[in-house]
C-alpha cells in the first residue's frame, strides 16, 4: 500500500536534500520518487517508467518536468531515467543554484604534504616577530597549506541544511538513502512497491577507489575483479549482488559470478544515487 508523503516545511526541497546527500544521481532518484508518490508516473514490474498523465501537471521542479517529458510518449527503463536526469542541463542548473546559495562548492582533493606547508608557515610566523619581512612568506605558506588541505563539496551551510533531516516520508527516504537503501531494515524501493530486481536497475554512485601501495598486487586485484564492474566485493556492490568471495580469489571466480552482478548495471553503475 502506498505511503503518502507527509507535509514538511524545510529550507531545502527533497530534491535538493538528495543532491546535498549524494549528488546529481540521488537528486534524480528523488525527483522520480516525488513523481511516483504524486501519481504522475508509475513503474512497472519490469522496471519501466511511464507517464500516468500526459499533460505533465503536478511536476513541481525542472528536473521532474525533464523526467516526465522523457517518459511521456514511451516507457523507459528506470536506470536510464535516473542517468538521463542526472546528466541533464536541468540538473546542472540545480547545481549552480545550490552553489549560488553557498550550500555546495567545488571540491578539492587533500594533498599528502599539506601539513608541511602549515609547519613552515607557522615557523616563519614565529621568526617574523623579529624579521617582519618574512610575513610575506608566512602568508604564502599558510595559504598553500590551507588550499592543499582540500575541501569537501558541502559547505557549512550545506551541512546545516541537512542537520536534523529524517526520512519522515518515503520521498525523503529516497533522498537520504536512495531506492537501493534501507530504512529501519526495510528496502526503500519496497515503499514504492518495487521489487529488488527493479531497484537493482537503479545505477549506483561510483566511489573513488584508493590505490593500494602494493603496486603489482593492486594491478592484479583490479584485473581479477574487472569483469564484475567497479567496486565488486566492496560496499559499493553489496554482499547480495556480487558477494565478497567472488572477487577475492581470481578472475575466474569473479566472472563466474557475473550473472549475479547483473551485467554491471546493478553493480558499480553510472552516476546514480547513493
């Protein structure tokens, strides 16, 4: 039975909460969830998204309108709907708006030697007490240290916007956890009547994989697990789809479990949500 969306006052929409939580893919999932929740589109047992109403009335955001226009004339696979919306110009506009409101920013990777610049800057600051001309170098090294420390995409205002947000309805559950996630042990997709097979069609967000220091060992591991898609055997696939043992021994064991990986669409997929 469908769970209605509860009314909720917030400074950011569910779609924006999805973006702040996990990027464009999650925002696209949230927009689709809102359309399903409003009875504007539906998802079949085969994972095909189709429009219930052709006029598009009820789509509240540009991303929702984009999704509705995509499925208005023909049914489209749910994974393709999410990917297309995540890569759309409407999503780019949403991202620009969040940056304009200072909720997000351009992320910077943290350099390994950031602390060295900081130490040098502090040392120069002490010496500058007696040698004021060193203040220029002090400011320079401290500035480099600050920049090389890196920055996460969410600003302080963005983190504050997410503070206290809970899955008080099924649309917010998607914004926070994605269709593939779980709320109180229950699959979020089940709140929309989706089977596990359908939710597995939703692309997973790619996670950066750290390079192991083992050099050749790292290359061998990557080769042996390549057939299962990005992140097989890690948290990005989950034990239910690939299994930790399928990529732990050899490429043959990984290829033998490729059927459970779903051909890569359900395992380490594109720019999806969580």
